[in-house]
C-alpha cells in the first residue's frame, strides 16, 4: 500500500522522507537527507499522505525530467496535421528548447516564461520585431508542452507554469499591431501583373488577386473544383509545403472548405489554362 514516513540518517543526523509507491517499491523523496529536524520531515510526510488519499500525489522524480527530454516524447506522440506539426517543430527547436531545454520541468517558473515572452517580443536593432501572432504561437507550443506533462498518467508536474490569458495580453502589449490587409485596385493589380518576371504563372497570380485565396488554396485547385459556367471554385484540397516537399491536405476547419466566386477576368484566364472537363485533373 502507498505510504510515507520519515527516517534519520545515522551519519549526518539529518532526516529524509521516504515513501512507498503503488507497486510497493520504496522511494526517496530526498537523498541525501535534507531536513534538519524530524518535525520538518514529518510535515512533508503528512502532505504526501494527504495527497495520496486524495489521489493527487505526484512523484517528484517526474518534475526532474528535462524539458528537452519531455519535448522529444511529446513530439513523438503528438497527433496533429503534418503542417501543424512542422510549424510546432520549428517553434519548439528555434525558440522553446534554447530557452528551457536544459531545465527540469519542475524548475520552470511563471516569471521565467514571462521574461522569455518579453525577449521574443523585443525589437532587435533593425527594428523588425516579431509580430504578436508569432509570439503567441511560440508561447502556445510551450503551454501545450507543459499541459501534456500535467495530464500525463501519472502526472509529471502538478501545475502548468504558463498562464494563457496574461501572457497573450503581454504579447499584444509588447508587439507591433498587426498590419491591416491592403486590397489592390484595378490599376495596381494590372501593374503587378505587368511587372511579373518571365516564367511566373500569370494565371495563378491573377487567381490570387481576383479571389483572395491563399497560395496553397489556389495552387491546389483541380479541374473538378472549378465550375466555369457558374464562375465559382471550391476549396477542397489545398497544397502545403513542409521541408521543401509539397503535398495536398484538406482544410483545417469546415469554414476553410468553401466556394468562392470567380470574377470574369479570372474565369476567362482559367478557361484558357485548365483542361476541359473530360481531361485528367
């Protein structure tokens, strides 16, 4: 049965706490002995027994796992889209692990996380700092990493040092506001098309200008997705690029799977470019 007790080290005279896990194995809470008196050790014993009765006891050894070690496990078990995993991998290895990878999970404090967010948001000498969305994305990876450690069975740590709300507001306060999207007028769009370098797929750029589709959504359009009679296109299988390789993957949300109208100029360009309905996609 689980339990805990205090015992005195005969050499030093100091006290240590030991406990028995659910398998019956004896474990050390602290070794070498770290408590100067029996009363100090007994206070820890009482806390352990209370947590064990509540089912809230967490093995302190779990918190000593390095962030880098836990990150490797978390990444290997993470269930997410390929493009999502690629973005998380980049943020994890470029920003999270250089700052926290050498620390034990239990050694990361909220203040350290906030200081890290401030460093991410700080403008370098050239004045080109990261946007709030980029900072929030890096923080989200760190938060998910620790949340998984809290939810592990058995838990590795008791609390997540990342506080979503305050840090998100901190990013907004420190970073430049996002740039407002700018819509090109007809003259500007024509000027852009005229300035395209030789070999640039003009029909793709025209489709982007006329529909507002993202690059992957437009590049992933198949013949079956385009209805020239109704002058509309269905977004069903956008293209993504990860590690220099391009692949098709459905939209993340239902809202991403949609039908967009095609202006006359775009429909005409696509009619000249696309194969007929009887040809291969």
